[in-house]
């Protein structure tokens, strides 16, 4: 069963991630949001409650998603939680990217410079709590 992946991230997917979606989730098509939705998602206002009008615009964008389509979603935690809840109730497959942090050190004389590079490991499904 071939599916679509709706991508709600603040960046484009890498070639490795696209390959994993095709092989691991049978994704045929990746759907990126229009610029308006991308902008809203990347600039969620820091308010006490989540702005439901923003959430509604995002869920409206997701209305064409069908049962077992994939939704890659990461961002503001409270907003992500609401979108994941929406996705699970709609029987989509919400996932997030897992990364590992790799330290790279370089020396110049007495100075040690350390930078961290985040490498994609795999996608992980969001799931309901089963107590």
C-alpha cells in the first residue's frame, strides 16, 4: 500500500530520510506545506495557550491525508502534541526524526574546538501511552 508523507518540519528532508520513507514506510510522494503554513509552523507565538487558529490552518492543510499516510512532525512541543493527537485520531502515522550527536574536535595550538553534528538515525513513531 503506497502512501504519502506530509512533512511538517522547519527544514527539507535529507536524501537519507527520503530513502527511509520510501523503503520503511512505502511512501511514494512527499507533500511539503505551502509557504504560509511553513511560516506559521516555524514561528509559533510564545503564548500561554496554543493559538487554535494556527492549529486549524495546519489541520486544514492535512485534510487530504488518508488513512495510513505518514506525517513527519517536529516543532513547538505543545503544538506538536496537538497535531500528533489529530494525526493519531485520523489514523495517520505521525513520526519524528531521531538523531545522534557526534562530537568533532579539532586543535589549533592550545585551542581545542568542539562542534556537535547531529546525524539522522531513523524515524520513530509517536504512540499513545499504554499503561
